[in-house]
C-alpha cells in the first residue's frame, strides 16, 4: 500500500492513508507492506537484490532511507554536486525505461529497528496509541527510489509526443495487489492488480481550484486514463466520486466500487470540556505566514505585551460559556472560507461575542482569504490554528456551537462526519457529495449565497428553540456517523480485495 501521502499533513488524504493502513493491518489473512516513495526527491537507501553483507550493513542501508525521507542527504558541497549528477542520470534513465517498457527496481526496507520514526512520522498524527502495535507489526516496506513526480512527467512527455500516456513499469513481483492513493504514474507486473483509492476528480473537473494547475491537471488525467486502460480497479470514497470517474471513463464501471472513508476509531461522543479550549487555541495558533508570491508576511494573531496577557485574554474570550463557530480545512479556494467569513461577519455585527475558529494549513491562492481575516485576527474575534492533534480537535468539534462545511466541491469531506462523531453539530453546503455522505444529519445552505448560510445558522444560534435544534442534530449526527466507523468499512474493503485477487488469479 502506497504511504507517500502519510508523510505530509494531518487531514484529508494523508489521514485516510494512515487510517486505511491501520485497518488493513488488523486483517490476519493479509500480508501488508507499506510502499515508500518521495514526491519530488529520490529516495536513497534500502536493500536491492538478495544480500548486502552482514546485519550491520543492512541496517545502515535501511537507516539511509530515514535520512532521505527527512531531507537533505549530502553533507558537503562535493556530495551535493555528486548527488545532483546522479539525479540527472537517474531522470534520463527513467525516461528511457518509460519509452522501452523497462522496470523500476523496488527495494526492501526493514522497519523493525525504526519503530519510533515510523510511528512519529507516518502514523501518529492520525492514529491513537492503542493502534501503534498493530501498524508496527508490519515492518517490511518496499521502497521506490524514483520520485512520484518524475514518473508522472515521464508519462506526460510520452502523451505530448504520441497523444497517449504511458508510464514506467514498477517491479511489483511478489505482490498480489498494489493500493495507490491517487492515479498511479506506473504500471505493475503481471500477477499484481493495481487498486486506485480514488478520492476525487477535482483536478480535472475543477482545475481552477487546485495548486500547480498545469501539472496536477495533466498528471491526474493522463495517469487515470492509463490506469483505466491497464485494467486497474477503483475504490472510490463516495458514489459521487465514482460517478465523476465514470463520467470521464465509462469503461471503468465494472472495476469500480464505492468504499467510504473511515473516521478515526478514537473519535467518539464525549462530554464537553470548555476549560481546555483556551489552551488549545494558545498552543496551536498560527503566528505568522510568509507568502512567496507576493513576498509578504501576514501576522495571524493578536499581539499582546506578554504571554500572561495573552493567556488571560484567551481565557476570558474562549473559556467556559464562550460561543464559537468552527471550520476545519486547508485554506484554498475550493473550501470557500470567504463565504463563511462573510456570513460570520454578518452575525458578529449583531452578536460581538460570537467567535470563529478556523483549523487548517495555509494552502494556495490564500491571499484574499488571509487579507480578509487580518482585522478579525488582530481584534481577537477570529482564531487560525494549525497542526491540531486528533485528541484536541475532538474537543473543538464537541464544544463548537456549529461546525460549518462550506466547500464548493469534495470527494468525501471528513470534517462534517468527524464533528458528528464527536458529538458536534454540522451545517454543510448543498453539494451532491454532502447530501450523500451527511444525509439528514445536517442542515444545508447554498455555498454561493451568504444570506443562505446566515439563514441556516441563525435558527441554530438564536431563539428559544436553538438549543433544542442543536441537540436534535447532535443526536442524529452521532447515530449517522456510525456507518463510517472502521468496523463498518473494513469488511467492505476485505470483500473488495478478495474479489480483486480472485478475478486477477482467474485471468
């Protein structure tokens, strides 16, 4: 199973990658190995071939994998130059193999001696400690030295010349199935079935909302087209996503299935703990952000004369009795932060005690959103957090008056279901995937109409029936969220993989 996304981020695809690996690790009839690869840099180290000497040599080669995953591997200018030359040669060889159908070698990495790294860097951001032993007992990993982006570029280059993409072969011998987390820029050996865990078709259907648009649109489409031609299977995270796939490639219907994302097992309904909210905000607030284009620094918090003054303000503003709305998502155009901000401003004008907490990394095309937030951040009415661990995020979901999910496009959208599972109240944009995934456990609004969001929020925040409305949604959300627990989703994955392997062996 590909683990590349697990190296980055807390939420979304990185989180689902960790959750799926942990769930599959609990199947006794499955021999599971992680597939490690970098996005833009070559991955060094690993054992290629049958032997590399004594046990110490093997550990040294494995240790080099960790050094490479963490960053720069050169230690002086001579090794920097040597590595640069090696990378140029490796890139040329990769492109040559793509045209000649050559294989990319896959190495071995024994993770047994490196349990701390594997837990801290790959799994610990999303999984509870109780699952640590389960994921670490699968200590054999495969490593691919060639960067994921290079493989995409090699396939796109062939499409530009011949009008049809083709990708290098990956030496997957010994594996019945390779699970990729996005359209995979490679082909597998005969005897291995490729399963694409398909999250969304947004890079093709909504390319104006993604980062690095030219590359991501082209890489997604051409790899997806090649995967379909090569007979890959598709595990789609929602039926909406599956229908988007079939709109692009109707021939994938027989080899696609809907397998919903699963939510963390340690998310559960609990009693609110309002006294902890000020400390969470203090610990995980963004301080400042330096943009690249234009080169500009955004100060993303209110300034205080001392930490004591800051702590006192947060206690007064967000302590027991405080009222706030919550949104959890990367700051990027598709997530529609501007709509929520405009609706909250309208409510805040009438109710100055209503706060807004936003949780998420700063992604791309963020300038307009950050500029709009600045006066409220300085006032101390809006708070922008990052890297919030699951245990603390659970408390925010539970304590918020409402968690708002205003996105204009999604493949699944974790935050609403997670809020429900934690005993929170959710309102969501009226888009097909929200209707499918959230059902009747939320209230909906037009994501393009600020007045619609205000009108949806107002009855949940004000008036004699507001608390009863929230409690009804809270109870319904807890029940609804049970369908996405690992114990509900894992049997579907097991049946799907058995069907994939059986069909593959029969053919």
